[in-house]
C-alpha cells in the first residue's frame, strides 16, 4: 500500500493551539511523523531580558494560561533562591493553594477535551461544567478565571480571610463528589474505554529515553513528582501520594490526571486547615544580587524548571525555563507511529500539549 | 390535466419537496433542542435550522482551487434530487399513498445510498486530503450498515409477502395496507429483531455520533463538508433534512404506519411518530455516546445488527405457518 | 420579503476561532463560552464550526506571530463574505505584553479590518458573549 | 452508555444551568479584576505602577505644571501589580468587566488623570504635593505643620528636618 | 542526601582527569543544586556520559551571552541535569566567534530540541546533531537572534509600542480639547 501525507494543523479545530504535523499514513495507519513547531513562538525569553523583575512576573504568567500560576511562582522561587529570601510560612501555603486550584482546572480541561475529541459531546460538557466550579473559585478569590496573579517576589499578593476560606472549603467539598463521579465514568464508560485503551502507548523504556515528565511519565509507570523529589512551598509538610499507572496509554494518562485532581482537592483542604496566621509577603522591597539560581516545580503537566542569571541590575541577564511539554511533545513520535489516523488528535491531546509554554 | 400534474405536486410540494423539507428541519430543530436539554442547556429555538438555511443562502460560496469545480458544485444537487425522489416514496398513513409507478422498497433502498454517494463525490472532488479520508470512511460505513438495513427490509417484505400469499412484497403501499388491516408490525414479537436492527441502522445512516465517522469534526474537520460554503452547504443541509424524514418515515412505514383517520390528525400522528423515533434513535443515542473508530464501527455492524438481521429473517420464515 | 429574510438570516451567526499565537487563555475561555452549557451560545443561534468556509463571525486571539502570520491570513481569506471580525483579548488588539518582540507581527488590525475588540487577559466568558452580541448587531447590517 | 444515561436523566430533571446573561443579570464576584480607576488626588507620582506594568499600558507625561497619567485598557493585562505596589491606592481595579467596544473606540479606551504640580513652599521648585491619602497612611490625622510639610520638596523637607535636629541638640 | 554529593564527585572524578570543583548550594527545604564549571569545553561529553551512567536526566540546556562576556569575547552554555530531585549544572565556556560544541543526543535523546534551540538563538554550532533544522523560529527571522539583542534597545526602540501610543495620545488629547 502506498503511503500519503496529510497535514494536521496548524489551525486544527480539535487542538486548542496551532501546531503543525505532517503525518505520513498508509490507509488509516500512521507510519511517520514530522513536527513543525514555532507557531506560538513569541520570543518571550528575549522579552524577559528587557523587562524588570516585577514585569517578568506578569510576563511569565502570560506564557500559557493553563499553567499560568506555575510560571510566576517558579520564577519568583528562582529569584528568592538567588537572593536567599525566605517567604512567610502562610505564603507557602497560599502558593500551594493557587497551584493546586490551577491543577484541578487544567487537568479537568484536558480530560474534557478528550471527551470532545472522541465525539462524546455530553461528557465534554459535563466535565467542563464541573470545571466551572473551579473557574468560579478562581474568579472569586483571585479576580480572574485564568490568570490568578497570585504571586509577587517574596510571597503572594492575596490572602484568604475567614469567609473566603469557608467558601473555598465548601466548593472543594462540592468538587469531591463530582470528581469521584467523573473518575468512575472515565474508568468504566465503554465508549471512553473503546477509544482510549491501548491507544498511543508509550512504554516505560521509551518514556525514560525521551525523558518525559508529569502525568505522561507517571502514566507510563515512572514514579517522579517534583513536589516529592525536591519539595518547595509547603509541600514538605503536606500529605500526598504520587499517582502512577503502568499502561502508558491514553486512558492511563487521563486516569493519572483525574486522580491528581482529586488529590489536589484534598491538598487544598489540608492547606486551608493547616495554614498558620501571619504575613503573606515580605514587607521590604527585594534586593537581588548578581548570581545564578535554579527553581523547579510540578506544573499540571509536569516538571517545570527555571534558570535565572542576574548581574545586579533589576533586569535579568538571562531567564530560561523548560516546560514539561517540551520533551513530552517530542515523545509523540513514539506514541503516534503505528496508531490510526482517527486517533491522532486524541494522542496529541493525551500529553496535554502546552504549545504556548513550549515555544515561548 | 390534474392527473398529469400530480407527480410534480408530489415531488415539489407534498409529500416530497417543501413539506418534507419543513418536516426535516423541524425534526432537526427538535433534535437540537432535546439534546440541549439533556446537556442542561437552553438550546437554540426550534426554528433554528430554517434560519441557518436562509443564512447560508445569503452567504458567498467559494470553490477551492484544488477542486474539480463542476463535480464539486453538482454533488449537492445530486444528493438533494435523490432525497426528494425518495421522499416521494414514503407513504403517510391515512394521507398519502405513493403510486406504484414511483418505485418500491428496493428503489428506496438504492435512493438511500444517494446522499452518501453525493458526499463521497463532493469530498473526493474537493481535493482536500480530509475529503479523501471522508470518502473512504463513508464507503466503509455504507458497506457496514447496508447489510443489516437490507435484512431488516427483507424481513418486513417477507412477512407481508408471505402473509398475503406471495413470496415477498416490495410495494410500500402494500406494506401499509397490510398493517392497517392486521395491526402494526411493531406489536408483533416476531418482528422485534427487525425493529432493533433498523434502530441500529438509523444513526449510521443519518451519520450521527457514534457513527459520524466520515464527518468527524475533531478528527478530519467535517470531512467532505469542509470545503463547502454558502448555497452548496445549504443544499447539503437540505439533503440531510430530507434524509432524516425519509429514513424515519421509512421506519414508521415499515413498523407502525397505522393512522387514526382524518387528514390533519393523521399527518400530525405521522410527524409525532417520526419525532419519537428520532429522539429514541438519534438524539438520546448521540447524547449518551462517543464516536467509534471506523474499524470498531465496521466490526460492530458485522457482529450485532447483522446477526440480528439474519435472526429476524429466519424468525419470519419459520413462523409463517403459525400465524 | 428580502429584508425579512435578511432579518431572519441574521439570527444564525456561526462562530469560528483563529488562534494567531495566543497563550491559549483566550482560547480556553472561547471554548468555554462557545461549548459549555453555562454560557450556551446556541440560544443566540450561534454554532461553533470547524471549517472557516462555514463561518460568519471570526474570533481572533493572539498577537500574530511571524510563523503563523501567512496561515492566519490565508485562513481569513477563506471565510466567505459577509463576515465580522472580533479580536478577543488584548493580544490581537495591541499585542499586550508581547509587543515589540522580534517574533510578533501584530496588532491584527494591521492586516485585516477588525470590528469589535474585547479586551481582557483573558476576558471572562460573559464579556466575550457581550462582544459576540455586539458582533451580531454589526453582522445584521452587513447581510 | 448506561452509566452516562443516568447523568443525562439527571440533567433533564435539573433543567438548564445556563447563565441568563446577556438577557439578564450575571454573577460578578467581588474583587474581579476589571476596568482600572485612577484617583489623581491620591497619586504621589512615584511612578511605580508604570515601572511594574508588563503590558506597557501606563504612561506618565510630565510638563511644567502637571503630571498626566494615561492607562490604555487595550494593553492592560489586569494583573493588578500596579494596585499591589501603589501605597496610596491611587490606582485600583474595579469590578467593571464591560469592556468590549467597536473598533472606532479602540484608542479611546483609556483612564486618564492629571496630578497638578505646585511650587514648593520653601524653594518654589515645581513638585507634587504629598497626597492626602499618603498623609493619612503615615499620620492618621493631620495638623497645620504636617500640611505644610506635604507642600515642601524633599530637599526643603530635609533642611527643615536638620533644623529640627539642631534645635533639639541646643 | 549526602551520598548524592559524593556520588557525583566520584563519577566526575572518574571521567575527568584533573578533578573539578563542584559548588553545592542548599535551599531552606534541603533541596540541593550543584554548580560545576568545566575547565575545558571538550570535557562535556565525558562528564555528561558519567552522569548518564549515574542515571541522571538532562533537564535543560541554557546558552547565554552576558554583556560583559561579549566584551571578553566568550560565551557560556549551562547544562542542567536532574539526579532524582537534585539539580547539577555543568557550565562550559565557548569563544564568541565560531563556537562549536559536541552534541549530547547520543547520550540523552531529549538533547535534540535543546540543542536545536540554542543553535537558532545563538551563533553556536553543534557537532553531530541528527536534525539541525530550526526549531521554533521562522526562517524569515535573522539567524542567531539572541546574539544581536542588546539589552534595553528593544524596549526603548519599540516601534510597535510607539505607534500605538501615538495613536492613543492623539485621540485622547483631541477629546480633551473639545
């Protein structure tokens, strides 16, 4: 059978963002793949080197709206590491809350899109409706549904008073019920399983070779979570387990994401209970010496790493970050080949690709 | 004079043409509304499909550079013509009985394949790779569901034919007449496998989830329809609205064509039966399921509906002596 | 009769989304607005469509990056007239935080006419609906 | 399929969850980051807001007699850093999210304010009097002496301070 | 955690003949970061291979060119490795002109994109890269765009900002005049 090439993207409806693949196919089978990246390359690293430390908080938040809290918080952590700033304990908990709220919303979004791609519109809408609870929480506590603007150098910009803590707790109780139901749906529903089981398999060996991170790695049985391996914020005092699955297919990744969302809800509740009183931010303007530092965190899609280099001025000499989708995306080559054309969008979505993060 | 004009009347106004179109668009409106309610939405107004159609008539239409423009432009016309002819054949109990000169069940079976063929031609002529994939998927789907459909039709034809002394009757009028005399086949347990087979065939025939594989929006961007715009897209919408009426009307004819009598009441009863059939076999199904892969759909049809169809045929043949 | 038909036709604005290199915040909010039950744009007669050929109202996000520019312009040209363009988020309007980067070619109104702007980073769905409603009223005059 | 039918039936019973907007009122939480408001009388002219603004949405123009503030909403990310770093809260984000507008109004989507400059009571140099808001933050209540202080330029204030110190020493 | 430090030392000492100094830092949570500058850029492959056998993972690669380096005619590349939660950074120095570095793709599959990225941003050649095309940056943009960036200049010369703000100011002073 002769092979033919079909273009996927760059502006493909099933994918939120522009990406371009040239898929080589034989019949309905994918035999080769070439990725052309860079449609969302906005030159943010260059911009970061022309903006001051404050402006970069907002700039890094605009890298990507789905993990928009991980970026500024990790960037601030890099600055704090470099200047040896110890943020108030309450701020550590508040950073965890912001991170976990984003994680729930981001993971649910990805699982909802899975439903959309397999044409299960009602499932998509059902999960998105549940996600709306998180969106309301974000809007009520932070003032925006996507970009929280929670972080500042040396702490956080927001605080939870009595009333808001109670509100947050109640919403999390609501989420729990919905999340349990959704998890059961993804595990049991025959249409979801027919389309996702055994599809886009990434073996553990390949996962290690491509050095994938986050739910993609954990879906292939790699037990790695930055929150546990190199704790930050309040994670060293919180009780949680790393979620893994061994199948390495689309369904396993979705299951890991949903379980992490369930766990995130419990983490948020732990934070609300354990959080000590006190200031939320250091009260003196930060002084950043010359030097270099690294900060890492577990974004919804996996390990996020920031490298910061300063020369003593208030503009970074070099700010570089590597996002989780960076390697996961390249690993698509291993997942797609041998699968069906009809599963391309599904498999691409299963790594929760964050193009805008990756291409900067 | 009047006698000569009646085919045109039937083709353009009633029951084909305008009436069938209005009926089909109404069905689509109800389908969207009910689906919206199942998803906790308000949904579009019932007349939305009419509005969409009028809108498309006001839009520019373009032909892609890579397309074979003449074939591309003619494909939707072929589809609409085929369906308009098919609509002529659908009897409406107590209101309209198609003349045998128009055709019978077998003609209808062939005409039902016309929309799929039109989509295939259009998709292939559009020159887009997605159109081509849509083409091959449409073909596989047809192969998959034509078998069970044929078996279901055959069961009814045999049932009626054997009961009236022949072998099998393909006259739609005859089928209606038999049921009006002996009660709807829907209530005959012998026919239940055929009913279920037909129910299975409807979503595939109408191209809705879980069998909208040739037009999968999130996989191949609506496949053959991708390149169509304006009036041509409108024609495809007309085609699919007509097909809705034809397929559902066929279901009603085959299994429950009885009418309460009275022109308007019978008409309303017919539309109501179509609606119920649609909600059960289209709306709820598409709301509660996800799309299958082409190979899964294919093997599904070769397993269950095919087996049921065969079972139904055997059942009809074996029970003929003990009515 | 003609004016009546046009008035009727105006109740069916189909939406199409173009991402011109956005951070996907606006895209996620657009998907939310267009698809989920809470905002249900279908009650306004809108439908989210997968092909530019079917679109009436184009929603554009992103600051127009160099690599996506040609593709966006080609896609925009494919949308049949009459059409209305809505810029969603501050990026297509002014390039926002990404302005003056070497890889940014926006703002979008340098390349084709924009009718409605919905600023925000990202705007909330209600604001997007407001923009769409405004776009529908513009569209009515173009039919 | 059947597990999902249960949800569909529940949906049918619960009825639509659709927000009435744009035909009715919608939910707007307190603290939503929307349209920016500038209060010139509270501005001390430190220009920190301009410094931290990543969107480049804030511009100050200084002339002989006034300091003019302009914020263009079409470039504003509504991140709230300006508000966070504004000590006197001269710049605040309101809950007004009705910002969509026609293209003709693109450049008119601004918030403006003018901070008048006044001559220093000591040396007469053009300066921004310290905002009442800042005085309230610093002193809670003001008296005539403090009010005089706010109209002195930093140089003159220092001189006055040194004089005070000298007086104490004597 | 102490043994990570000794393990790394052992591995690097085994691979490189004059032993190199590693500067370890530890944050408030006890997370360690190691910083090591390799005296010779061609030691990179040996050092990376030692880390690879230790089970290390390449996290990312940062190339940079600070103003003061530019004057000194040199540039640096930092390779960041992850050792089960501990980050080790190996830095190599390269000349400003005609910089060449060996590819790490045979050791770490994911070095591919990282190397393509700094090739397109900076004027650095990677020897033995399997696929040295551009990664993110469009062909119409000049090569080595980060080499040409002079700090502040884009901010001050921002042509796009200037045009937009002129329009904003023109419209709003007009309205005030009314």
